[in-house]
C-alpha cells in the first residue's frame, strides 16, 4: 500500500479543511499558504491524517488543542509521532495558545526548519 494513500482516510481528509480550527486557519492563511514550498493540509500518511505536511522538508506540523494534554491523547500523540519519525519525518507540535499568543515565533520556527540556510 502506498503510505500516502489510505482509501479509508482519504474521504475524511478531504472534508477536514472545511472544518479547520481557528488556529489552523490562522497558520494556513496567514503564513503557510504563502511559503514558496508546497504545504498540504490534512495529509493522509498511512493510518494518520496530519494537519500540515511539507514533503520537501519532511516536516509534519500539528496544532494541538486542549484535548492533546489529556493522558490518553498524550500517549496516542507519542505513538503517532514515533510512527511518523520512523518514516523519516519530523513532527513539530504547537499548542493553540502558541498560535494565538506567539504567532511570529511559531512562524519563525517553521520557516527556519524549512529554510535552514536563510537568515
């Protein structure tokens, strides 16, 4: 099976951009969409749907709401991150409050990861 094509998740992933959180929408429309690289929203990677994916940088960006700090979700996220790391991907997680209160730092962190040689 192609790791980027899971028919069970494809339909779900196609509906998610219409239901982005405010923080996902802010990051997408006010930063990621304008970058000179391809960033995909709600990308299916094997058995997961990631918030944002940049293939050229092998980067997954996840925006975490408060539910991501509950014990079960923390464990599930760790399993998910390990799985994605084993595919050679880096997972960067940002809390909603980071997007809302420190947006420039989040954008700078992402930018410097994607373009490490630029100042």
